[in-house]
């Protein structure tokens, strides 16, 4: 066995240097060999335990000898003594020691660096060893299970890729590891989290198995049990790392996470209100919350599938997570690193989602007076005292706020336009212009120029509106002069170029504008000129602009910064030629071509552009829209993501146009001529044609949707078949391991057949997936065309519909006025009639009191002959009815309203009215709205319906007024 070790590792026990070390090593090897013999041959349990304890104690000092001599013996011990927990745990701990590269107390430094990795490879070479190790996970005894978990974790650390493939071949291998998350013993549970963390970093299949084996539920239960984000420790950190591994770049798990409403559970992790320790930001709290923010960003990252992004953004708004993120932005005392990540997270949650962008625009900062949070963020962005990573994250959030948000873009440009009534409140336009021309702060110049470029990107209307912006600039003579924003940018570029130091007087840091300022202004001008003839004409109208670009593009400096300026200047010059409408005679397309050929040269011009596209910073920026603020320093600010996309799309067009390989037609001018000469008849024909085209596109979209559903169903069937074949493959492999008598040749042929089938199905799945993605692109393209045509139709129909709507509104207003007048007249007549009846009754009562005879037919039909005797009590009756009416205003919480009516019983004598007897009767009235008639009798024994007045507010008020008038008359 020692000879085996010598051949395997290139040296043996005799390879040690020095007599003392050699003797020690030889004696160590002999001791280990004797202990192994004693372990295998002894019949006493205590002797075997003692031998294994000695081997374990020597495993760190004599790692090579124990690994070469004792590993097969240790494996046999585990196989044959599964019921002896102490013996098995000692064997597992010994194997863990020899496979741990950090636990070494060897007396020599001549051991190979990858010795532990070699032992790991020897162990996992036999799949049965892993089967045995995973079977031990089912043992509930603490020492056995914990030792097994430690050994598995060490094996994964040494050979993660091989272990990932082999664990998938073990029946219920991943499921057993997931079950460890429910172990009540924390040390086993925590080690299982580390195992899953290492397994899930690069293997998508294991990620899916964990997700669909209730892994998310178990991980979140652990997080809640450990105290959530603020109170949790390193275990919560490991759980969040595991969630990140399961969700990053795994679209299947992301969809499952969203559909299972796990996003709702994330909301309570952001509850910082009412926590006394929230202001005490320890490093563990910052780490936990940073991982949670990263977890949210991985669901809405711009490089994700668009459908997943849209669904997760809606869910974040629906469950209130976006609101809680905005609360973090306003929370006092948040560390700058954490605040930067929170700002970036908010930006990606609102990116391209209009409802989320609207919600973000309504968030107010707690100040006096309250200000929108976007204003506070922009003020922090142009504050040079703030850290750079915070300022760059604010820019990214602002870019996301403007992405596909044309309404907010127009509002920002509107704040820059001249107005009659100027507000004293600061706005976004003022902040951007302040930072754009801030002296001695090139970071603010770069950030504000990029922000303004995003405001007008892909919107020619806003580019034309921005040409109207005028700035008040102080001249050298002390006067104030109005200068357009475009020309002021060029003036700054000229000033920055003239301030470059010479050999006798080098440039000092005190100069107002630096290299990043020039780059940012050139990027802004490039965005402004692209696909906008009006901006090109305004740019060419100043005779100094083109000579400046030519002087920069024709420079011969070979410094990296100078070459970048030359390349972007060449790009601006090419855009001025590409989108030129030939309205400026001094700088027509042909004249600009001649200038480039004579002053620069076509080859040199192409090399200037190629230098930009081949620059490392250009390539890195083009990968993702987010600025990597952790790795980029303020002095390394160069390109913006949208500018790189613009450069990439126009570089080839400029070169082809300059070399006459392709002739472009100014689409905007031709469209304007067509629109100017179009009459009503032609527009009607175009409208009909557009409707026909839209119908055809809609039919195509329906057909594509049907095909897409069929292919998705087929894809699911193939995926299920593939998974079933894999399971059967695993079962057969396990059976083969358990029954070695099986014909190996037959098994090999069957395995090859299954593998071929699996490969064919995977190829078909990949082809179907490619077809599905192509059809999705085609569908999105057709939908965009449909939207453009629908917008054209709406514009054509708006003119006719507006006139009809205005006429109908005017007629509606006239009718409403007539109805209101008629209703008022009717109410006045009813009131007058009621007053006349009341006066008539009062006059009759006065005549009776004076001794005049009034005939019964002259009286009202509801008045009895003895009314004069009961007149004194009629007012009490009225007051009781008024109390009934007033009782309707009582609380609705009472199930019944108690009405007490006092009735006056008259005496038999008509001459004596001094004695009155009051009888109180109580009536229980149901709640308003129930269809129950409440009928009582008045003092004349006439039926009186209370609900007639109780349920009719109009009659109630009229009846009250009548009673009050009677009482006043008395």
C-alpha cells in the first residue's frame, strides 16, 4: 500500500529530506499501517474504536500516509458498521481531515498543493462511495449526520463540477440535501445551506430541483426564524446568497418565484418603521439588506426576459414593495453604499413601467416645504461632496425613470422653455443646466450631459423644442447675452480646447473644464443631431462649429484621450453630413464631403471612428445600461450606454454615405411634402388601406399566437419525456450498481440508446426554442407597426370627432340648464301651495276661537268636529313627529330606532281643556332601507305613515318646516 502511494503522488515516505524528518515520517507510516491492520482484524469493539481514534488524531499531521494507507480501510468500515454510529462518525471525520487543504499539521512542506483534491478525486471516482455517503444522511443520529454533511461539503469545495454531475445521478440526492434544511439542529441546517450554496452556483438543473422541491419555502422559513433582515446574522446572509444562486440567470425559477407569490413575502423584509435599531447600521445589517436588494434586481434586470421583467414590476407595485423601497430612500442615516444600491434597485423596478414611474414621481421628501424625491436626488447628483458611486447610481435611476416615459421627458424639457410667469421653485431643467455648465466639476458636467441626452433620445419633437432654450451668459464686457443651449455647449468645447496647456505653461487642475466635460458635451451634441434635420440646421448655422469639429478630427495626437475626442468629433461631423437637409448653403452635403476628403481623408476618418468602436471602455459600456459604479472611478468616465448604441447604429451608415455606397433619403422632408399635398380624398383612401393592413397584421398575429402555443405545448411534452428518460436512466444506473450480475454489454447498449434519444430530444427542444424566439421578435415587430398605424388612424379621425363632441356637449349643457330651471319653478310652486294651506288652517282656527261658526265642508277632510278642543295638543303631536324625523340621523350601529310618541287624551267635557293625560307608546322601527310599513294613528284616530317621511328626505324637510310654522303661529 505504501508503494501505491509512491506511484500515485510521485514520492513516498522515503522522499522526505533530513534524517529527523525521514525517521519521523517512516515511523508515522508504520504506525498508521499497524493501526489499519488492528482496525480490520480486531474483534473487540473498543480496540477498533481506539485504533480509529488514533488514525484520526494522526490524519492532520500525516495526511499523505493516512490518505494512501487508510482510505480504503475507512470506506470499508463505513460500509460494514452502519449501525455503529461512533465508529462511522470517526471514519467520516478522518476522511474529512485528509480532504481539507487547510487542516494540515504536516512536518514537511514537500507535499503537493493539490493533495486534498487528489484524495477527493480518488473518493468520488467510485459512485458507490457517494451512494454510501448520501445514505448516511437518512440517519437521524447527530454525530453521523453531521460528519456526513461536513464530508459532503468538503468534497464539493474540492471538486464542485464533478460532484454536481454525480449528485444528479444519485437517487434523491438533491432532495436529501433539501430535507436537511428542516433539521431542528442548527449546525446541520447551517452546513446544509453552505452545501446548497456551493452546488447551485453554476448548475441550472440543481437550481430547478431545489426550487420545485419547496426550497424557497424552507429558505424563507429559516430567514424568518433567524430574525429577518435587520436582526438576522450570517445565516440570513447565506440564505440570501442561496436565493440569489437559485434565481440569477434562471428564467424558469424566476417565473416560478413570481407565480407562487414569493414576492409578497419579500415585502415584510423591508419593514424598517418602528424598529429602534434601524438607525444603528451594523455591517451585518448592511450586508443582509444589500443581498436582498440584489435579489430584487436580479428579477428585473434589463438583460432578463421582458415578460418576466414586466410581471415582476407589476407584482412589486401591487404588493407595495416599490413603496417600501422609496421609503428606504427617505430614511435618515442610511449608509451611502446601501443607499446607492437602493437607488439602483428603484430604478430597475420602474424602468419602462409607466405605472411604477408615475408612483415614483409622486413620492415626496419630508422637508419644509415637501419636495419631490426626484428633485432631491438630482440635487445630490450635482453635489460634488457626495461620493461618486452615489451620484452615478442617481443618474442610472434617472435614466430608468425616463425610459419609455415620453410624458415626463416632455415635462422636463418644458421646464427649460421660456415662460411668461416664472416660478421660484427649483425644477429638473434648472438642476440639469446648472450641473451641465458647473465649473471645476467634470463629474457633474458628465452626469448632467448624459441625463439631458437621455431626455431627448429618440424624440425629434423634444430635440426641436430644446433648440428654443436660451441661456443668459455673461460676456467679457460685463453684459448679459442670450445664447442658445446648443451654441453654449459648443462655446464650452472651444473654451476647453483653448485652455490646453503648452510646453512652457502646462495645464493645471484649476482649469474649469476637463477631458470628461468635452466627451460629455460631444455625446450630448451627437444625440441631439442624430435623425433631426432641424438640430443639424441650427448647428450648421454657426460658422465656427464645423471648423472646430474638423480641427479636432484632423489632430495627430496619439494619446488615448485625444484619440477619443477625435473619434467623437468625427462622429458628430458624420451626423451633420448624414442628416443634412442642404438648407445651409455654406455646409451642404457635398461641401462637407469635400472638407472631410481634403482636410481629414476618408481612411483617416474611418480610423477615427474605428478607434471608438474598438476601445475597451466602449465594449464594456455596450454590454449593460447600468454604470458599474463600484469598478469605475470618476476619472474613468467615458461613454454612456445609449451613446454606444447610437454610435453602433450610425457608424456604418456614415462610412457608406461618405464613400457613396448607399444613398439615403431624408425621410422627414419627404414625409412633410407628402403630408403637405395630401387632400381629404387621399387621406380617406390611406385610412381605408391602413385599416386593411391592420386587419391583415392582426390575422397574422393570431396565427402566430396559435403556432406559438402549439410549439410551447410540444416543447413541454418533449421536456417531460426528456426528464422521464433521465429518471429511468438514473434508476437503471442505480439497479446496475446494486446488481453487478447484470449483463454489462446489454446495459451499455441500452444506455447508449437512451442517451441518443435524449440528445435528439434536446436538439429538437433547442430548435423549437429558437423558432419561438424568432416568432416572438416578429410578433413584437408587428405589434409596433400596428401601434404606429393605429396612431395614424386616430390622428386622422380626431379632427372629425372633436367637432361632433363639442356640439353634443353644448346641447347637453343647454338641456341641463332648462331642466334645472323647471325643477326650481316646481319647487317654488309646491312651497307656495303649502304655505297657503297652512295659513288657511290657522285662519279657521282663529275664527273658531272668536266664536265664529265654520261649516264642516269648509274645513279640511282630515279635521274632525272636535278639532278646536284638541288644538292645544296638536303641537305636542307635531313635536313628537319632528323627533321621529330627527331620529333618522342617529347612529346606524343601533339595530332599531326607538320612537316615543306622546298622545294626548282629551277629557269628555268640551268646556274644560285643562286636564290632559299623556299616554306614551313605544314603537320599534327597523333600520332604514327595510321594506316594512310603520303605521301609527294620530290624535284624530287617522292612520299616519311615518316611513313615508322617514325614507323620503325631501318630504321630511318639507314636513318639518310645516310643523315649525304651525308652532310659531300658535
